[in-house]
């Protein structure tokens, strides 16, 4: 069985270099896989079905979510139709029935062997030596920090400091699914425009209304802009009516289509509407000196040992006003109030945006003390909530949460995944040298 070579239904030899990680969300079954064919390496997703006809039966050929698929794995290839994607591209189909000569357990073993033969992390029978593993994670965490900080520094030159910080926060508010549309919205609706809404001699309520009308309107997420919205089905609401009227009065450029946003199977706390409203409260909170100056001064002043708590609290936004109970711009939908921006998301923004930005800003403005303070805060930052990639890598490398016990080491795992695993660089991986 170990010598089994895989061949697609088109007769092409194929090798699975990295099987990817299991997808617990909408879309293909495995993400970030790497396969090798005579055309070279292909990076993307893998979809698994019992029969090849399931691809069209499940209408994947009409769904752009499946455009990253590079391999269709099936138990039985029961038709000759090509596996075509929404973008018109075709991908190979791998039928496994021709390799099944024994029990189902043997088949499952075959399915995993090609990857295991070339992945050193799966060869480590007794786990990894904790000492060297921690050193590797710390190093990888620093490498990820410095690489991302360099991108912020380049962005500061191109867009300006305040806009760069704002775009970073907006992108992080989008979480995994909605990062691109949040960034696009930040570019369409610059921070300067939103902050100008807080400078006039108006009440805070009026300032919030203007910001929220601009954010939701430009995003195409006001109720009247949604494709599934019907006025006669929704009870009247004064606040939403006000936002609709304000958006109409702004006479802004064309809004983003609601199709730009991923709304299906998005957890309530990660709703784009909820996150955009949180952004309006943050801008209002720091209207006196602006977000840039507030963040920089805060990092200068806080102690390294407990500063993370102050940073998180500076971003937490509780539900207020109309947003206390309704959800997703729908007054008829009542969702338990869990806040607009909670501590877990705030912590992610601190580690992935604020500390990186201030490090880059300290370097750009020749303030080594700010640069060092940001780095020190990162080194001492406690562990964040685990994400999908971390869970996958901890399982793959057989690591416990006691070992991955800081934000830096969590970031190190992500760095290893993105620079080695998903690039097919198993030969460059030091895992074999740190096996017990």
C-alpha cells in the first residue's frame, strides 16, 4: 500500500503534498491544500464526495465559493463530466474506488498515506521536544510580527498614518470572511470623512447617526439596500428611518453591492453590520485627538505587565441605543445582547493591528522607545482565543495549550502554517530535528 501512486480520472499522475486543514465553515471540505501534477504545484482547496456527480447535484459549479478548489476527490466516479468551477476553470477528479481492495479502514489509511509519507510532522511518533519547539514558536512569532509591521510601514507611506491604522482596524473587524470588503469600504470611506462627522457642533447622537448612515450606506447594508428586504414586512423604526434619510441626503457615490459581503453562516457577533456600528462608537470615543494619537499615547503610557488589559478595554464597545436588542438592521429580529465589540475580538485587534502599527510608526518616526514598547507588549501578551488555523496546527504537531501559552506562540503557529505547510516546504521544516 505504501507504494500506491495516485492517478486522476484523466490518467494524470498526482501527488498530495499537503492535504490542507479541515474546513468547519461554508465551502470546500479542506482548505489550503497543495497538490503536484505534471503542470507543477497547485495550491487551493479540496472537495470530497461519495460520487463525482455530487459536484453538480450540489450546484458547486455555480458557487464562486468553490473557485479555489484544485482537486475533486470522490469514492466512485460515476460520470465523465468534468469538474468545472464557477469561473470556468476545470480541475482534476481523483477516484479512490480503484485503490480499494480491502476494508474501509484500509481505504481510509490509503487516503492519508500519501501526505504522511512526505510530511515530517506526521512522522514524529513520540511528539516534539518541548524546549526546542517553544524556541521555534517564539522565533516564528517574532518573524510574523516583523513581517506584518513592515507592511504597515509601507502602508503609512502610501496612505498616511491615521488612514493606515483605520484600514488595519477595519480589516480586522471583518474577521476571516469579510476582511476584503471591510478593507474596500475603508478605502471608499476614509477615516477623515468619518471623523469630520464628529467635529461639528452637534450632539453625540447626531454624530453617531451620520457616521452609521455613511458606514452602512456605503457598505450597501442599510435595510433598503438589501436584496431580501421588503418594507411592508418590517415594522417601522425611527432610528433606521433616520439612517435611511441621512444616507439619501449625503448623495454619495455608488454603494457596495450587498453581494460583496459574506453573510451566510456568519456568527451574530461577527456580523458586518454590528462591527461597522462598533467602528462608529470608536471614532466618537476618540474624537478629541483622533484614533492615531490616542493609540500611540496609550501605548507609551501603559505598563508592559498589565498593559494588555487597558488596550483591550480601549476597543471594547457595548451595545447601546437602538443596537441593544435588534440585529442585522432588522427590528423584527431579536438577538441576545452580547456587545458590539467584545474582549476576544478586541484582543485580536490589539495583537494584529495596534502593536504592529505602533512598532512601524515608531520606526518610521525615529522613536525607538515606542518601537521597543510595542515589541515588549507583544512578547508579554497572554494567549488569545484559539482560531481554526491554530487548532489545526496544534493537532498536526501534537501541541498542548500549555506549550502554546502566549499570543506570540499562537502567531508563530500561524506563521509556520502560512510559510511552510501551505507552501509545500516540508523539506525546509525543522520538525524532524526537534522530535523526541
